[in-house]
C-alpha cells in the first residue's frame, strides 16, 4: 500500500482546500483570501496536513521549504461553473509528472459519479493512479455525486456507491460530501474499506453547524476533513482550524 504519512498525522488528515477559484470563480473571494499567500499562511500556522491547489497556484506560490510543514496536493483536473451541463466532465489539465516536479506529495482528481461522462473520467483516473503509484505518491479521489444518473435516487445509497467506487478504482483517500446522517456516512465509510475517507467542508456555514458536522464526520469513522471556505472565509480562520484539530486528533 502507498505510504500516506506525508499527508497525514497519526493516521488522520486535515486538508486546506483552495481549488475553488477555478470551479467557482472569484465569487468566493475577498481582498484577503483572493491572495494565495494568505491561504499558505493559514495552512502553515494552522498545521494542516496538506494544502490543495491547482497547478498554476502551486507553480507560482508554493515553495520547496513548505514541503515538510505543509505538504502539497495538486488537483489534476478542473472545470468552470459557466456551462450548465447536467452531466459534467472535468478534464485532466495537469500530469502526475508535472505535479511531482512542482513539489506535490499527492495528487487529486474529481470523478462526477452519475455523469454520462463517467467512462472518460474512469480512464483518466486509472492512468493517473498507475503513474502516481509508480512514483510512490498517493491519489485522492473527489467522489462527487453529480449527473443525470443520480437524479431521484437515495443519497445514502449513492454516497455508499461513490465511496465503494473509490475503493474499487484504487484511490488511497477519497473525498466525499456528508450525506446528512451519521448512519449514512458510516455506511459509506464501511463501503470504502481500506480506502481512507475525508469529508468535504462544503460551502460556508454557521460555525456551530459546521463544527457539529466535523464532529459527526469523525464520530462516523472518517479519517479527517478537507475544508476550504469554512476556514478561509471565517473571521478567525486559525480559531476554526484549532477547533477542528481538537475534534480530529482527540477522536478515539
């Protein structure tokens, strides 16, 4: 199995996600968090186990001396939200080789489970997984439910299916959205088997509700969290990070 120790601590993970600029445009940003240096400062001071960037941000802002303190996870695919397609496809825009040369300790890729373009995404992911594992680095699969194939179906079953897909395809860690109940998340994590599960922080929420979701995720057996906007859109990002850390690293 691939060694995950570079992007985890004591077997658990807290990733600072900052790939939203491509996916959502500048609507998520203000004068502070539009600057990747601001995000890196949060990541370093907040002792995150990894930061998630697209390749352009990583090339221009990530420094070699950060590698041991804030490991880099490069997202290898991406798309905008400008095309309203019920069956999305997020093409690969960065190679594993390029990511490693930039300084990545792991790579990530989104599969839209239920999209009619699944076959294309499966093929890209399979090639990425083979190349990354040959180089000894982990692959994080964003297993997101989106497409005509998921319409009208049960979120519990779909989330478990997405988690199982990550295991079947060889992902080392999968990132999924919380399905809404502890039982549904536990079932998804059970279906992920030996693939580790981190839960997406999602859109900015009331802080108390968000912290409750983190607690629910860890109570259900998650390995950790991948959080962006609920950290860097917060008035006091490091305070929120500290609260998450206490939950993740005090969990039995």
